[in-house]
């Protein structure tokens, strides 16, 4: 009996399951694993391009659920200025570069940047409005969703923003398109998680059509 008990204890310790402890989450360091698996193959390659790396700091799961849940909670109060909610941060294992993507609700159409956008951003024909530059990108969409009670009468106006901290990238068309490709992919996952009608007007692929400035 003692021998059997000792064997059982050894197995229990090896499995690390007797105390109900969960195994640690595997390291998520590939581009396609960043931002809670919301990146399309094109977006993953774009992220590798702008950060100049194929290996990233570990990005844990949960950002998509958290950010969309916070948008749902914000909606009844979206008549006032709402905070931004970070979905993810992606960065190489070394260095100070970092891409952060966050979402917030806007109060009204007058909060859209329109012609008053920063000079470093360039307009594109995607969503309600889209802007991109060497250090940031923004995408605005309208959402009708059962999760957002009353949005059939007052659609949610969602701002998605990519912020590239410590970027030294040039202001070129490929860089702007890379930023928008990443932001589009994450935003598409958010509007689908929210259940926005017609994917909030977004297509499966990003629309990278520059507009007159």
C-alpha cells in the first residue's frame, strides 16, 4: 500500500495537476500570434515589416475579449468622452519599438477628424474614415449590433488606432499601407466579436485607396 501511495504521489507531482494548477501559457512570439490571433497572414507580414523582426515579445491571450467587453460597457455612456481600451502591444524581444492598438467610442460625427487630421497622416478610402502615416494609423467605423442596445437608432462610432512608439520609419506608401493592413485586420476581428451588422462596412481585405489631400 505504501509503495502504491508513493507511486501515485510521484505521478501527481510530475503532472503538476493535484493542486489544480494550470500549465503556463506557451510563449506566443510569432507574428500571427500577436493581438490575440486577430492578424491575417498579410497583417502578420506587415507587422514583421514595420517592426523589422520575425520574433516578438510574448503576447498573452484575452485582449480581444477584454477590449470588446469594455466597448459594450462604454456604449450607454458614449454621449460623453470615453477612454481608449488597449487590445494589444507588439514589440521585438529587444529594443524600444512598440506597436499598440486600442479602441474607443466617439460621441458624434463631429469628433471625426475630417480635414483637421494631423499633417503626418494621410487619408484613405476605408470605413467611415481612415488615416495612416509613419507613426500611427486610425480607422473609424459605425456599428449596429444587438450587443449595443439602441445602436439601431444611434449607431456606435468606433475609433481604432495604431500607435507606433519610437518609430523611425519613413513616410512612404508601403509603410502607411502596412500600418493600415495591421489595423484593419484587428478592427475586423473586433467588429465581428461585437456582432456589427455587415462587419461595420469593412471588407475581408483592407481598402488601400489613398484619397486627395
